[in-house]
């Protein structure tokens, strides 16, 4: 086997890890099948007092609280790996557009890190508070997660990662059917993230579309 063969296989398989882990993250947010199938058109945040009652005092010892946000946070390098793989697939035909799209993915990934890091810190910090502080925890959580100020800025800039991936996906479009499938599925997957941000079941569907698009594009590269 030539040296380029395993390299192309790794570049086609590695990007699949991102949507697979995202599927796991959003599946862990679902607590029941009815919740998974309840597709809402607008995000309705959980009441802060309910979140506080669920989290406060739930930590075991001094260790990090392990939840879906931690998985997403640790998966951040895969955003860059996926963006780089798409850049390699598209740079020969559309070099400038590919560079711009990858730059958006890379810039957005920085803010995705801030967003997931913020949620990880929220949940871990609240879980270590005493049960008697649940009212204070609810007020703190409400203030820190309100859609304004620093929270809104970080969330908005994080979306650039999916804007970049969507554009990179479209750049895969070529004459053959497989490249068109890769382009459309990748774009739809990212679009679902952007349109239904914070709606976990929609984003799970988006992750599956992203997985299909990356897999279709990767087959061409490995061929």
C-alpha cells in the first residue's frame, strides 16, 4: 500500500469523529424518547430554578462533573480537523473560497471553545454549591445565561464555525452525484445547527446530516 493511501484514509475517517461525538452529546441531553421526538420551532430555556435544583449538590467530591458539555468541550480539536479535511478536498478547485471558508471555521472554533467552556464551568460550579444555596444558584445561573452581553456575543461568534463548515461543504459540489450529496448533506447539517441553535433534537439530526456529508465526501478522497 502506498504512503498516500493511509493518509487519505485517515483524512476521510478522522472528520467523521466530530459528528459522531456531537450525536452522542445531543443524545445525552435527551431524557426520554418523547423528548427526542418533540421538535420545537423555538428554543425555550429551562427555568433557572429547575436547573439549579437539578445541579446544586450533585457533585461527587472535588472532581470535575462529567456531562455532555465536557465531551463537546474536549472534542473541539475535531472542528479544526474537520475544517482542514474539507479544505484539502476543495482547495485545488476553489483555492480562495476554500481558504476563506476554513478561516471562518477556525475563527468560529475559538468561540465554540469559549461557549462549551462556559457551559462546562456553569454546570460544574453549580454542582459544587451547597443545597442551602439553591436560590442564589438559580439567580446566578439566570444572570450568566441570559441572552445578552457576553453570553450573546460568545454564542453569536461560535456560530461562525458552522457557517464556515457549511460553506466548505458547498465547495465540494462537482459534477458527480456523490460530491453533490456531500455538499448538500453537509450544508443542511450545518444549517440545522444555525437555525435551531440550542434545540438538541434538531441539532442531533444536523449532526447525522453532517456525518452523511462528510462520509460521502471522504469516499471520493479515499478512492
